[in-house]
C-alpha cells in the first residue's frame, strides 16, 4: 500500500515539476529526493506504533533513531534542492540505463536474502562493491575502502553505540559460536 502512495507522490511530483522549465532538467533528482523524504516520513509515522517503556528513566526508545534520521533528512533534502533552484546542479541525463537499475535491484534483493546466511556486514560489503562496480567505479582503493569503512562505521554505530545486534549469519554463527 505504501508503494502505491509512493507512486502517487512521484506522479504528483512529476506533474508539479513539469510547468517549471527551470526545474525540468532536474526531474529525476527531485523525484529521488521526494522518494527519500516519503520513505523517511513512512518510517517516522511507523515509530508511533512502537511500544513505549513503562519506566520513565529511558532517554531513548526504538523510535529515537528513525525520528532522528527523518529530522536530518528534511534539511539535507532541501539543501540538496537549492543548487537545482539556482541552476548550479548537473542536469539529469536524458535517460538512464535500465540494465543497471535491474542489476542494482537484483543485488539489493540478494543482499537482503543473504543476511540470514552470511550476515549483514559481509552482505553489505559485497553489495557496496557490486553497486560501485555497476556504477563504473573502477578505483581499487575506493572499491576496498568504502565497504571496509562502511562495515566499521556500522559496527561501531549500531553494535557499540546503539547496542543493536545486526545479523551475523548462520555461516559465522556456526563457525564462531
């Protein structure tokens, strides 16, 4: 149902952009920003159904991080929109490559499915390498550094700072414990 609403939001966004000749070259980028804000809003609304702890001494709940990210998304999206209004942003290409889109979507699905078997850390690192390769990043240092830095960041942010256990996968659970 949310995807239907997202489609409606994107269609309305496209209709709103069309009359403004200055914004037409950025239609794809604007619709991506609208999608990100829509998904953020969706997660924000979902947080109101999260259970609230009975004791009042808790500073954070399960809703804290999704709400924080949504609050950050709003100004960041508008800051990304400003160069488009000024005409300083690089315009969208005439058309995209649907094969790349299909590959990235397929790799995303495989990555999500593989969480159970090889865990979040290895799955997300492989996902990043493949997507970077599909998007024509051939710098070997970047292909290694970005996934490694992402895994380190994810570990310290989620496991150490927020105490959120990310899936380690059946392979590593069986090997290490």
